[in-house]
């Protein structure tokens, strides 16, 4: 089983739609969770951290389910500028190392 | 600097040649990571530096790959005797946080093409 698994998509949605991405992770020792966004041929950039109680940032909502080892990202009222690849990232800390494992990403295209 | 700086931005080399990729992290960031991303693939962890601690080299794919970080700042990733499968974008990231959630700031990457 892959350490961090995402549906690769692509998700093609019209402007204004609501879209949800899922991510599962295999290491139960994972401690911190993030969503990064990567535009075509650009570097990844932090979108938001994911907190245990769930958190919201404007049109974006992240949820964490530790029991099921599952993370989600919900985007409401999609904009053309949301078109990108969304990377699920999991951090396992221990033995002095802070290694982050990236999923392969889910590609989103928002269509006019 | 204001961000993570990587050079060169593009490198084309012939199979068997050695290459050096440079990363200049954000000033004050003690943690530095190297990842590589092949076309259409996810990010593959290569190596991690934290302050003066021994680096975590667990992601280096072969002994042709090595990295150093001098003076706790600039890092160089060296690939010896390059192979075509080494072609990828090599991404460097730095982080300030020593514990808890570790937020990375990435450089724009060095795109390596091995002919």
C-alpha cells in the first residue's frame, strides 16, 4: 500500500461547483497533515494545514479522520484560478527526522 | 533572501557527466530538504538536513547521489555519472520549524535533462 494515496483525477468541474478530494495515508504514526497546491510547471505551495478538529479558510475546508487515516479537502464556489494539482502531505516525526511524504496529487480543472 | 533560490533553473547534460545543483534556503531556516519530481509523478524525498545533526539520507536512490550543506546554509546536490532516469525537476525546500507541523517553502526547482 502506498504511504499517501490520492485519486489522480482529473476532476473537471464548472465554475461555482463544489468539489472534494480525498487522501488516505498508511502510517498510523503520522502527526501533521497538509494540503499543498502545485500549478503547472511550478513549485508546490502550502494551501493549508489540516487540524484534528477540521479547519476552514475561506472557500476551502480540510478534514482529518485519524481512525480511518483519511484527509479531505473541500472547495466551494470553484474559481478558474483554483485549477491546479492538489497535493496531500503527511509528516511523520521521530528519531530526529521530520520527513514529509507527498501524495502524487489530484488534478483539478475548473471550466468556464 | 526572501525565498528559496535554486540554480541552475535548467540543466541539460550528457549521460555519464556529473552535475551539481545548488540551493540557497531562506535565511534563518535550519531545515533543508531535497525532493525530485519526475514528469507526471509525485515528489520523491531525497535528503534532509537539520542544523548540525547528521542528515537523513534515506531517500537517496543510489550512491551516485550525494548532498552537502555548508555552514548550515547553502546546499549542493551532486549527481555523478548521470543516467537518463535521473532526468527530473529537483526541488529544494527549507523550513523554520523544529518541532510540530513543519511547513516547507520550495524553490522553483532545477530541471535536469540527461541526454
